[in-house]
C-alpha cells in the first residue's frame, strides 16, 4: 500500500509495509521509515485519504522533507554543476559534459557532489542519452551514462568493462577526457536515434 501527500509539483511517497514496531522504533507498525520523493501528483480525491497517513500517523513534515531532499545541496556541488554545464555539448539526441580534477580541487568537491549531475543534461528536450565524464586520476576518467529508455546504456558500459541497467550505466576508462569522449560517442552514435536539436 502506498500513500502520498502533495508538496508543490512533487509528492512525498511513503510505502506502507507489514513490519511491526520494535523497542526504540518510533515509526508505527506497518509504516516504513523511508520516505521517497516521487514525481507524482495525487488527485483531489486521494489527498484526503492519504493525509492521515502522512501527518497524524507518522508525524511527517512535508516541508522539512522537501527542504532536505531538494534544497540542501552543498555549494561545491552547485559549482561543479556550473562548470559541467559550461562544457555541455550536444550532437542530436546525445549530450555530454565533464568536470576535471582541478574543478574538484578548486571547489573543494567530494565524489558524491558529482551524483546526479548527468541528469541535468538528460533533462534537455529531444535528448535520449546523456554522458557525464569526470577525471578521477591522471589519465583516468569515470563515465556515467543515462538514458530515457530508447537505448540500453548498460550494453555500452559493458563494452568498456562497466555495467548498470537499461537506463543507467557507468565505467572507468583511459583519458584524457577528449579521447574518452570520442570513444564513448562513437559507440553511442551507432545505437542512439538521431533526433532532436
């Protein structure tokens, strides 16, 4: 069973399980302790039914949840995003961008600051596949590939010794970034339908 509570254009989704309360567990029996954001907007009939599950039963605070999920990125991540978007390139339905080791050092960024940056490139209209390249060491590049579903990017990642699933893949390869991009793009261009501008 799933319950949702409207929060702007997103919903906070909570899975209801059959687990039981245990000593020290402040979550009532039957309610999972994990809150997952979801791009779902419940209809007007659903909200009154879900409200007791998301407020009185769990004492959930949708405002605090949104703050912590959507509005708490560190400055270092935003600076990396700016550097990556400044290098954003597009060829038909493929976009790619990268950050350097110097970017990471300059902004005091951690590895986790790179998480999700590829999705900004994937969010462009007409794009089917996005690639994010990150220098991790001298002449070594970490590659993240995301797809909207038209291309199985795990197959591409496997060709370079990595893995993933249909819509998300990753691997490490030899650099520099420009050479890695040429190799990855050559593989992708064989698979990606070339549409979009």
